[in-house]
């Protein structure tokens, strides 16, 4: 009998008539872009049958796999066409109601990644679930080696990370993005908030924000937004950042530390301070 890793939640097991997970899943639907990327890195391309429209890595999968809608707007007919024996979802990305509805008909594996440790657990557990533990172990080793080379900022740099505008939204202390800010040594000024709170620019001033990071996703901040905010927030260093590096848990984490080190060097150059 397959032993389910304890680090994951399985919605189907919470229902009155749970759908058991397969011992060897052959048709996998991924509702999470970063997990689609991970499944590919685990060598499971042939077993991926459905992905979301936001699953942009690797790019060729969008032409070869069934698109089942967005992460929060799932097309159940498209999923049915995949005949999945495993759906992988996320508390972070997907809506509770849609995942629970899917779990009435299909085995659903629900991940819950909030920090570095739970991200590593997720990779290990999906490796076990899909019988690709050896590759999962290699990915984990590469991630750990890469993060060992990360040189975080030593001084306190009060930081806000924006993910949305109209309204402006940031990240609280119980998110994976917050955990990546911590890995960089950056102090999230909204660490006491929950999930993704809406804020206004006055709160940045009140919290002595020194560094404002504008993410490329889910809202695609551009140089135009950066210049507009510079006029409104003089004295605050503002940078555009790659949201995938901060929010894509899984195999993308192998690339993140190199990017973070480059970002830290940029911060030092722009502020004229040696934080390390």
C-alpha cells in the first residue's frame, strides 16, 4: 500500500467517499504552474495530461497538453477529457470550492508550501508519489547547494514586495515570497500581516520602507509603474524583480539564489551602501 507523505493535504480523503490515489499515476493534471515545471524536471512529461494557461515553463507543453483553464477558473470539461488518475493542486494557487468539487470525482493531491522547508518537503513527496524519488533527490540537492551560495544582506533593509495594484497588495509573513525575502536577508515590513494584504502608499512611509520590489507576476509591473512610484515615493529604492524567482517553489528554486545574489549586488550599487 502506498504511504502518503504527511506534509501534504489530500482533499479527497476529507470527503465522505474519498477517491484513493493511484500507486502509479499515468495521467496527471497540474493546476499549478510551478508544479508543472517540477513535473517536467522530474522526467514526467509523458505523464502530464493537462496544465493551466499560466503554465509557461517549459513552453512547448502549451502546444502539446490539454489546457484546463486558469488556476482559479478551472474548466471541468477539459479536465474530464484528460481522464486524470491524479490532479495536483495548491492551497496557494487554487480555490477551495473548485478543488473540493474536483476531489469528488478524481484523486486530488493538495500541496501547502509556505516556506523553504515545506517546498523541499513538497518536492520530496511528489517524487515519492510519482515514483521519481531519485530525480527529486537530485533536484533537492541542487537547490540546497545553490542556496548555500546565497550571500544575504546583513544589515536591516526595510522592504515591501508588491504583487498587485489597484489596490496595491503585498505579502504577509505566512507566504513563500516572504520566506524568499528572508533568504535574501530583506526585512518584510508587513511580516505581521496575513497572506496578501491590500495597502496604500502612505503605509510604506509610516513603516519606513527603504526598498520597494515590484514583481513581474501576478501583476506585471513595468518601468512605467516604477517611474510613477518614484515620483510618489522619493527616497525609496524601487526595483522591478522576477516574480518567478520569489514565488515559484519547486525546480525553479535551483535558479533563484544566483538571481538573488545579482539582485543584492544591484541594491548595493543603487543605494551606495555595502550591506554584506
